[in-house]
C-alpha cells in the first residue's frame, strides 16, 4: 500500500514538472487582468473573478498577498470595512522548481498553489502587469442575520396550504421546512423559476407561499394532508450582487436564519371562521349581525350563538338561530352587553367560530316608568306616565297602609288591588277609584307600583324596571 502511494505521489510531482514548460512563452500572460466579479459568497467571504491570459495569479488584499491560483477566480476572506484588491499575473521561469518538498495535493486540486511549499524561489517568478487596484466597502448582507416570521397559514378550496410570512429583504429564494412527526422535509421556491414564482405572492413585506401539491410532487416533497398536524418554518435566500455592475449572481444564495416553527393543521377551506363586519342595535331589544364568509358555493348554513360570560369567563354558548344568509337579527334582548359569534355548518359538520362581537343593548321601555299621582274627587286618583314603543301592557299594583305613622314612615302595606292597563305609545293616564272603607281618621297611604310588560316572539314574558309612588288619602 505504501509503495502504491509513493508511485501516485511521484506521478503527481512529474505532472506538475511537465506542466511548467508549457506555460505561455509569449508576452500575452503579462496582460493586465480586469476584475469582472466581486460578490459575497457567505459571511465574510467574497468571490473574485477576472479576465487575463496568465497561467498563475497572485491575489493581493490591502497590500498583503493572500492566495496564488492557477484559475481566473478565487474566494477570499474579508472583514467588514474598506478594502483594496489587486490581481497580479505571474509566470515561472523555465528552470526546474525544487520538487523535493511534497506537493500539497488538496490545495492543488482546489486551484490554489502554495509556491513556497513547492520550493519555488521568488527569483524564479516573473510578474506581469497588475490590475488596477479595486477599492470597495464590504458589509455583511443583513439578510444573513435576519430571522423571518411565519405569521399564519390557511387552506384554500384546492386543499393547498398557504403560508404567510414577513420578508423585509425582498428575497429571491424561499426555503420552507415542513416537520411531520420526526420527519423533516426542506423545499425551496426560487423566484427565477416560472413554476415556483407563480406560487409566490408579494405585497410589500407580506409574502404568501402556496404549497401546491403538483409542484411538491414534481420535486418529490411532502404534500400536507387535511386534518394532519405539521410544523412550518422558513428561511430567506438572496442572490448576492456583483458590485462591479450591480447584477445579481445566482445560483449562489445568501441565507437568513431559520424562523420558529408555526404549528398548523390543514382543514377544508369552508371551515374558515366568518368575519363579522357589522354588529349593532337596530331597534329596542334588536341587534343585527352581518358577516363575510367564502364557502365556494357549497351551501353552508350559519349558526348564531350567544356567549354566556360571567366576569369575562366564558361559561358556554347558546344557539339563538340558524340562517343560510349572511345576516341575522336577534330580537327581544334586554339591557346589557351581549356577545355573539357565527359558526359555518355544512352537512351537520361545524367549521370554526368567528370572534365574539359584543353589543350593548339599551332599551327605552326597560327603564322604570316615571309615575305621577294626584287626588281627584269621588275617591279617585289620577295616574300619569309616558309609554315608549314596544310595550304591550303596564302592570299596576296598589297597596294600602294604615297607622298614625304612615304620614312619615312607609310601613305595614297590604296588597289592595292588582291589574293591567293596555299600553299606547305616548302620554298615558289612568283613573283609579278606591272604596269607601279605605278611609280612616288617621289617613291612609296608597302605594302605586308600576312596570311595563311585553311578550317576545317566542311568547316569553319580559318586564321593565319598577317604579313606585305613594299618596295619602284622608
């Protein structure tokens, strides 16, 4: 084995020795190199390319020789800041180089040659016309420190998952990683590809990427399925820019950091939550809801539910109705705050609920009537109050009290009569007649209590707050 290795080494050394005599014999090799490409390869590493006719070139950065190559390009490491690059064509004189030192096979295969390691005496090196010094400022492309964000995901009616991300760098390539259980699949969407570009929608910094099943299948990537849980992350990629002529340089890609995973379970698109666009009181005890929802003409119904909240804690939801329209009216609500949501339903399967919308209901009729009482002749009391719209009847309860202290203290009342008066919107009057036996030497106090009543569409009773007024009968 050692013998074979020795033979190979000798062959390589002889190959290099036989290479020297065929170097250019005329003066073309002295031609001044012209730098044509300078762009970033990765963090703190740039790529150089130039035109020239020499067989070897020495690269000088900021006055220091950093590399000798036998091709017309190289990658070099630089720090942020200002730099000056010079390309120097060189030629070995025809005398034989000292080949007693072992050839650096790895560097040779990469195009870079350590002439000192080959024992080449600097006196044996001829120098041609160096390039014009090229001055430039280098800063790490900010995309390489960026951390993108997956803002959301949804499923369209073709069962395609759409990812929305934030991209402030106008990326040229988007890398999407899909995690399914322990499996991790990385896919990419290159804007220079017609197929991929058609799946990328950009609106300022908001980017939507469509994971189209046909495109994924064509590339042998995972196709997300409905009702299966996945994690999605993204990386941004940007082609470096040649600072010589400001042109982009694919296929090299400068990559950002990877976003956090966004967990999402694809589902049928009709299940998307409706968006309530209008929720307001439109009459006493009546509120109207309107919403938007795309069911792709599948014929969804919509269930309207009211949320029962106590101290901001959701205690459950009660169905108040269903409709095939995108508008619903809820009636017969009492004063207070009411929360409603809308849920799409298709073939008895429910989708996702909209956000709760809270509406404060204020009914005029619920306020306690303002009652006025005045004595009339013939044992009568005239009652007056204002009746708003929406009231069916007013319920009046009359109580009588006795005792010498009744002029000063309300006490010892007993129900005397109770009755209903039909409501008519506007100012109402009712004359109440009391009996002879209600009078006494010490006086009798009559207490009138009144509240409004109405029937809901479902036949349930509702009543307003109660007010009371008293009057002394002698």
